[in-house]
DNA sequence: TTCTTTGCAAAAGGTTTGCAGATGA
DNA sequence: TCATCTGCAAACCTTTTGCAAAGAA
């Protein structure tokens, strides 16, 4: 097994994800990281995301047909996708009560769940104000 | 505006989606439709799905990184993705109470929501039975 | 007949891989 | 030093588009 080294590229990408208020798209990550690493190639971004995912430091979130990435270890949470600005936020309140093992109508045994809410984020709701 | 004609390809594809118990992947649709239309090209499948989507007769469901399609007009519902067999089912019971307009903690105005449950479908739960 | 639709193949968009030079330990 | 990592470009895979022939009305 190869040993994973610490590099400037990996540090920048994982820091970006740690500090983001919600999951980020690959293109976003590439663009933001380029502010610090102008020559950063997209292949490195993909390879780093794959590595961090294997290390369980981040994980993919498939939303609106896009693959977004977010840091792990932020506890049980869901997402809010703003229909105005397109940004995705992390919600720390869960709207469902479905402990693992719950038997759902129809005989489906629930192990996990995902909830995504759509609507207007606080900023857009204010800007478009009544 | 061009007039949309009725063709064998379109009939077969929309019938498949109407009769399915859950959303289908593009590859699945192509494969199943080929049983009746051996020369059916993948481009026609994509064009038909796009057309039916514009007509609001079907709509895409983005699940597990795949784009699935399902017929519309089946009321408010959610999906259950079986972690054993991979099939996706439609659930007619909704586990959340979030009417449009609800203000979620943090100031997010909810317009819609999507819920996906993961676990074992009745068939797999039985097969693997205790 | 006339205009739309189809199948095929080429193109496009996003992700992955091969490789030689750069880099971390 | 020397195996790992990076940037670049080519390869891949899924989806879209161009075009001539087939089909609907």
C-alpha cells in the first residue's frame, strides 16, 4: 500500500471543504483552490477528492444532478438548496423521526434517510423581500 | 413551434414509465424498450425523455448519482432505495410535515422537500430473513 | 407529399488515466 | 535519494447534436 503524503494541494482542498458552510461542487473547489495554487490541474482535484473520500475525511453528496463534496464528522444533517441563488446549505435540524430499524409502510426496513429541502435561503428571502 | 407526433418509440417509452413501480434509469429504459424495438437507438431514448419531460408527463429523479425518470401525476411521494438489490421504489407515505411556506430553523423558507430512505426492500428483507 | 422523427456516427461535457518531471520525507 | 504526487494530454463514458433516410399525417 502506498503512503499518503501531505502536499500543498491536498492541504488547500481539505481546508476549503472543512471551512465551507455547505457542500461544494468540483468546479467550485478547483476555482477556489486556484486562488492559492494557480497551476492546480483539475485531475489533481479529482484525485484528491477521491483520496479524501477513501480516508473518510469527506464524502460526496449527490444533489440536483451535481456531485458535491463535504467534510465528514459534522453529525447527522441535511441540505437546503436555494432555488434563487443555487447555493447549498447544511441544516442541523432533522425533520424526520426514523431511527434505523424502523419498518416503513409497505414493509421497507429503514437503515438511513436523506432529506433535501428546496426554497429560499435567508439572504435571498431578504433581498427579494415583500 | 413544431408539432409533436405520436410514434411507436414514444409510446413504448412512456408506457414503460407509466407502468413501472418506481423510477427507471436511462439504460434500463433503453434495454426494456429494445425488447419491443430492437433497433431503438440510445439517442432516441434521450430525445424522448427530454420531450416527455418538457410535456410534464415524466420528470427526472436524481438518486445515487444516477438520473432516473418517473411518470408524473402520481401525487406527493418519496423514494426508497434498496441497499441490497439496488432497486428504487415509490413510497406513498410522507415522513415529514413541511407545508410550503414553512420557515425552517435558520430562516430558510421551505418550498418543497425530497426524502429518500435507504434500507432493505420487503423482498430482500425476506430473502435474507433471520 | 411534407415535415417530423429515427438511427447512426460524430461531438461535447465531465471524470479518469498514463506519463515524465516536480516534490515531500 | 527515491517513491509519491502533479500537470498536461489523451482516454473514457454518458449525453447531445448533425444528417440522411424512414415514418406520421
